[in-house]
C-alpha cells in the first residue's frame, strides 16, 4: 500500500508517466544576501542558494542549459516530460520583465509540463503575482516557499527575515490566482523538538498549501550554520532520530497534500554533517521499512482550518 501521497504518484496519475525535474539557476539573488534585508543569506544556505545541482540559464543559452540539465538525470530518465524547476536563490527577486520572458520561453518548450519557481513569501509583490497569473495561463505553475519552521525564535536564529503571517498571506494570494504552493520545512533545526516540527507541519498544511517538502537539516561548508556546528552549539540528528520524527510527522499531514520529499541529500563535496544522509538510497529504504513496521500512514483527510 502507499503510505503517503508522493509527488511520483501525483505525476503518474496526472500525466500517465514519470515526469522528471530539471533544476535551473535564473541568476537571481536574494534580499537576505544583497543587503535589502541582510547579508549572508539564511544561516544554512550554501553559496549555491540551495540550488547546487542547478544549471545556469539565460535567454541566450536555453537549449544548452536544457541539454546539461537532462544530462544530469540521464541515468534515471526514461521519458520526455519535465518540470522546469527554478531552484537557486529567490526567483521572483529580479527584473520581472526579464524573468517573465525567460519563464515564458522555457514553458513554451513542448517537453515542459510544469513550471516550478522557488522564492520567498516576501518577494511576491503585485507585479510578481500578475506575472505568475499570466504564466499559469500557459501551463501549470507551482511556487515553492521556504517556510522552514513556524517557531518564530528559530526563524530569527536562521535569519529567515519574515514572520509567519507573511507566509500565510503569500499562500492565500497564490492560491487565489490558481497557483499550487509547496512549502519547504526543515527537520533537525537547532534546539527544535518533535513538537516544534509537528507545529510547523500543521501551520504549513493549515495555510492552504498543496504540497510539502520535508528536508533534513544539512550542515554545509562556508555557512554560518557550519560555524555554530563546529563550535558545538548544536548536534545534528542521527538517522534513527530522523526516522522517529518522520514516523510522528507523516500522520500529521492531510491526505490531500502531496509530499514532494521526505529527505534530501546535500552536495557531498560540501557536506559536513550528517554524513549518513549522503546515502540517500539507504535512507529511503530504511524509512520505507520503518513506515511498514510502525504502520505509518499519511493522516488527516482535511485541513484543520
């Protein structure tokens, strides 16, 4: 039986086959990096802006970028349908006229079924929402928002730069124009408990999101988080601890919400900890066994609110 509503299941149902994600870097930066809000980005963010596997793409190199992105997944790709995922940094923080041209060119490629844009909830001004609505008239658009935690104290520590109400308002506006919203949360943030993670999941789900990504905290080189880790200010999760948390969290997620990810693997060349997370196949297999053993099933049928 399917223990949870995975992205793979959703895509096979909607498109009749596997749809593969191609990751791109639009060249945008982030208000947490350029001084508008802060410098240095979120405390855990790598120099690649969480898009370390993304291909740089511009209006001048779209064909080349697509071929490189396809080559990255060639070992597992057996189809010709793709999600164009703009992953690096904040992909609505830039020249909106240029970004709309870029996204439109990408969406008009016949192999692209979905456009997915990673951004921040505080970077969705009216002109951005208008752009997204126009793009959604071409093909489906997903917007991925980095919530990470609903604990406001943790949010300040990781330098998220916005309050929970900003996230809720952003989801409401996006849903109102027909955009599917995916929330990113991080498990294992310093000083957070299982209760904190559950509250984050409930907050995200009750805001009206369509999908959720659950990410294990990675400590990466050249981040402020790495400095705190080396100073002994916190410990990363062991694999069995991560399993325990997920077994408690998955039942908190309504059955109608698509779970896009239940783990993640940071770039091995810059990964400091936890080292065990680098073996993604082992992590996923262990999770599958634990879900079966503990009869873990994705939970509520409707949102609480």
